[in-house]
């Protein structure tokens, strides 16, 4: 019996490894997705080592260089206070990526908990949880974020909270649908027959078979969250100056858009490139994780 159990565990381990290898190979065939991944990895490295690679202090001012145009001394020019835009855009990668990743991670955690319990147990638990999500989804996402930001006040942490709350419903509903589809399969009945705990069935047996759509949604959700964070900062409810978050830089530069358009162009390009890279990677992951493409 022990040998049979060991063989089953070893077989499951090999199956998971082979599935991971298949996804990596499928993703590697998609050159556009690989490009998105490379761009994202470069931005992550920039965010981690921003303090050591920026040529100037991102808050140091040089009043003799106000509105300086792009040059060899200042690759992206300078803003209205003489701060180097290139340094601020590089350092801002840390804030913008952090907001997107942390907000989506919080949404993912709560979405997984709510969606898994609603999808597995069903009945009254499902009704209560879904009605709560209905109330949240009845409020437009941007309006909900504005309300939460206005109540909590602007700032880095409060912006993450505001963005994460608005994304929980989508994560939970997607996982609930996957759970409801999988819970009637034979392997779940087999797990119940050997008295596996409900938590073990949910998070060990069901979750690995339901997580693929969440990975894709989370990847694209980071892109959407970065855009939303920029929007909140643009209207003054997100990250506040002098923090070089890209949306805050756009908000501060909008009054100088005709006088010095480079103040808006480079933070805007940073947002556009990041969102494009995340969407390309998300599309590639969706294709790689699609069961129809396994063969």
C-alpha cells in the first residue's frame, strides 16, 4: 500500500512538472509574450535598483535648469523645479509597479478566499457572499476608488487599498465559477471518500485546477491597476508630490503641457510601455494555459 501511495504521489509530481514545462515551452513560442516578459523584467530590475542607477537625486532641484529640454546632461529634460525627469521616471517605476502588484495581490487573496468558499459550499454561504459582491459591483469601479480615496485620504498605502477593493469582486466571481465546474468531478468525490478535510480539498485538490484563469486576470489586472492609480493621482487622490509616481508626474505637468510637453510625454510613455508589456504577457499566458492548446 505504501509503495502504491508513493507511486501515485510521484506520478502527480511528474504530472505537475510536465504541465509547468509545457506552459513554459508554449509561452516561449510566443515571441510577443516573451517581449512583454523581457520588458517587465527590465522594469522590475529598474525598480529594485533605482536608487543606484538614477543619475540625479529624484527630489534635488536645480532652479537654473527649470523646463530644460532633453539633452545629454538630462536625457528627458527637467521639470518646472529643475528636477531631472529621467531620474524621476526611473525611480517612479518602483512606486507604479508596487501599486499595481500589491493591489492585485490583495485582491487576489480576498478573491480566492471568497470565491473558493462560495463555489465549493454553495447554498446559503454562496448567496450571502454573492449578494455582498453584487452591492460592491453595483458601484462603478472608478467611482468606488474615488470614494475610498476621498474617505481614507491620498497616499501610497491608501491608494493600494482603494484599488484592491474594486478588484475583489471580479477575482471572486471567476474563481467561484471554476470551483462550481470542478467540484462535481470524480477526484473530488474520491477525496471526500477518504475523509479529506474541506480546506484540503479546496486548496490542495481544487485550487490547482482553477487557478489558470486567475493568473491571466491578475497579470492583466496589474496593467489596469497601474492605469487606475495614474488616474487617481491625476485628480489629486492618489500618490502625492514629490513622490515620482507616473500619474502624479502627469498631474503636476498638465499645466505646462504647451510650454514643456516633454514633462508629460515621458511619464506617459512609461505608463503606456508598462501596460503594453503586461497585456502582451497576459495574452501569452492565456494562450499557454488554454487546455485546447495542450495538444
